[in-house]
C-alpha cells in the first residue's frame, strides 16, 4: 500500500491569536505560515508525489499553493471534506485560554473518546471520518499508481493526531500525547499487515522517504527485526 504524507497547514492567524479556528471562514496563514509554505517545495524535492489532497479550509489550500506551483504534474489538489478540521461547534472561534476553563476541556484532554463538542461533532466521529478517508484514498492511489506511491494530504492537527493514533493502534484517549507543529510532515507507510510510522511532526528534510530498493528486505510488510539498515 502507498505511503501517506500528512502535512499540517502552516501557522495561521488563529494560531497566532490563540483562537480555536475550527471551520471559521477567512482564517489564513500568517507571515510565518506563508514562509513555512514557501519552503515546502524544497523539502519535497526529489519525492515522486502522485496525488495531493486538501482540507477545504483556506489555510490548507494556501499551504499547498507553492508546492503545487512547483509540481504542475500534480494538477490541482483534490478537496475532501473528510480531511477538514474537527467541527468544534460552540467552541469555534473562542480563545483557548477561555476554553481551558470549561469542564469539557478535561474530557478532551484525558478522555477524548467521550468528548462531544456542543453543536459540533465528537472526537470519535472525527477519527472515523478521517481514517475512512485515508483507507479509501490509499486504495485509489494504489490502484492507479502502485503500492510504492507517495501521496499527501494537507490537513489539521487533530486530524493528523487521530490518523496517527489509528496507525499506532492507540486508543483515542491517548491521542493528546501526539504533537504536530504547523507545516510539519508526518509519514505513514501502509502495508497489507500493518502501518509503519516513518516520520512524526518532521520539519526537516524529507528526502529519505523516496521509494528505494532495500537490501535484505523482508516480505509481506513485516517489520525488520533489529531495525532497518
């Protein structure tokens, strides 16, 4: 199965202001976020990407613009609402410091599987829709480009954390232990037997993720005992 590169959008005006943006319209990248996005083409240089997918929200589409301009073979990014931010309901647009005083905050932190945002969705629903989307796209990319294909999704922090938790077999209650910075890249290689987390929140070079022949590779997506060389 293909390797998925999850790109968190660059730093946004809501990040800078300490606001929970959610699906608030008009939230864009700030100056730092634009600089982070401008660096993506160099970070992805040499990687044979075959597909780009984006959350519908502006900050994600802005993050991908410089990369897509440098990689015309990708065309426009496919937009999939399932990779959109969590629907935070009544929490949307409120300061994080204010939200930290709400009783629900502790549930979100310590018992995420029970967290239901008033007027929004549950974190369980977020996990289900994003993992379902990954599996569907993995099948499509593999059918069109083969099992060694690399594809990317530009999305949001909680979305990435939910996908990583699923890949690691973590209960959703543990997903707050995962941290991904703005414009970081998380890489997951899927195989018929299990996913492998190759990068988590990486902000550096991605060149080693390019497909390559591995000497003494083991068959069937098994892990290399003792670690890879």
